[in-house]
């Protein structure tokens, strides 16, 4: 299994836990709000908003919640203004970490992110200090369905995908930024259920860590993800196979 697919497995399990706590809805609402504010409240004319709404529906978010978030973003209802920011830093063992946030208070958020890095043995870096170790990619996950891996491979490669990884419970499709939407549309046209589709930071190369470093890095990532302001955390750490065990 590739390093990113391994990380996707971890995040997929964490995502299920987030959904149970209601945290996933908070992240989705922020993405819908930002997307609608920047590109307008019509999903058919705003690709980013359409994607955010699709992901919200896939997470079983009520339609009323989605509509309210859009109306708050477009000014039809009173709402909060969120800002998108990206922080970079190093975790234990020198692993690279990128943190994406959506916040209504920049000072509060940067202080909280810096505190978590310091508390768990890492350090924040300047913008660009670790981003060069990652590529921006489209990642689409699908639960295992009726079609075979070869069937899905044919669909996504024809649409321009770069790679397809399979796990016991899901497929992960990786695309370039340009091919992301064509591949997503091809999967929808094939009547395949999409669990999540998003643009992510994918490490060009992974950094091997083991022993205590694995636990320290995981604690740092978990602490960052617990913040209400944090949308996503990415790392180039190769956690090995043990971290995937129940």
C-alpha cells in the first residue's frame, strides 16, 4: 500500500470518528460557507461549492443545514466570516506537516496551532518551509462497490486519473488538479457512489519513523485535528503497518 493510501486509511477511520462526534459537519459547513462566499451561492455555477455540497450530502448532512450555510455566506442570513489559512511545520523526527484552517479569528488560531506544535515536540515553520515536499492533488475515495477494480481503473484512467489504490473497504483515486473534476464527473456518470472528493497535499516522498516517534507524531496530528479551526492536517510521515492495526 502506498504511503498516501496508508495515511488515507488512517484519516478515513478518524473521519468516521469525527462524524460520530459531529465535528465533520462543522468542517463541511465551513467549506460550504467559504465556497459560497467566494464563488456565489449557486452550486451549478460554482464548482467548489458543488463539490462541498456533494461531500456534505455524502456525509448525510440535512439539506436545511446546507441551505442555511449558503444563505449565511451570501448575506441572506447573518453569519460568521471565515478565513482560510495554511500553516507549515515540523513534527517529531523531522516529519513535515501542513495544517489547513478556516477561522474567524486569525490570532487565536495561529497561537493555538503554534502551541500544539511546541507541546508535542514539533515547531512551526515559515510559509513554504515544507510545502515544497508536497504536491497538490485531487483525491477521490469510493467504498467498495459492484464494479471491479479493473472496471473502475478503466473509468478513471480514461478520464485522466494518475493512480488508483485499493484497500479492503475502499478505492482511492489520485488525479492532477486539472483532471480532478473530469474524473469525478466520470465516476458520477458511471453511477458510482463517491465517499469524498477533495484537493489534498500529497507528499512527494515519505519520511520513515518508528517506535516512540510514531506515537509522538500521531499525538501532534490528533491534537491539531481536535481544534475547531483546523480543517485538514497532512504529513509526509510513513507510519508503518502497525499503526493500522485495531
